[in-house]
C-alpha cells in the first residue's frame, strides 16, 4: 500500500476502510471547504466507493444504507438532513 508518482499523476493503493474514513472526513467538511466539492479526487473517490458498495449489495440511493456502509454511525435520516440542509455555493 502507498503512493507512487507516475508522471503528473499519483497512483495510490490503500485499504478500503481507510478510503471510507477519508471520504467521511472530506464529506463532513464540504460546507467549510466548498472548493473540494468538484475536485476530481473527491468525485473519483465517491465513484469508486459507490461501485464497491453496490458490489456489496448496498443501495447507494438509500442514504442510510450508504452511510452505514461507509461506517458513519452518526448518520441521520434523509428527512432530518433535508430539514436542516443549507445551500452551499461552490462558486
């Protein structure tokens, strides 16, 4: 496991649980760091984790199931989240 530079790119091999943790922490901080929202890294990490979750039989459209798979034991339901949701302007 680790990082390897290939030209301008960095190739990484890391434990799935570590990737889940990194995603949870980054996702929690999006409101304070909106510049992360559209980075290739975050989008590709989310796509990768979605594919892994789907392979494990998780409906990633069900935020509770997705959060549980990510290991987020503090997750709230979509209804509660949407009620408290604030608009984030990435611009």
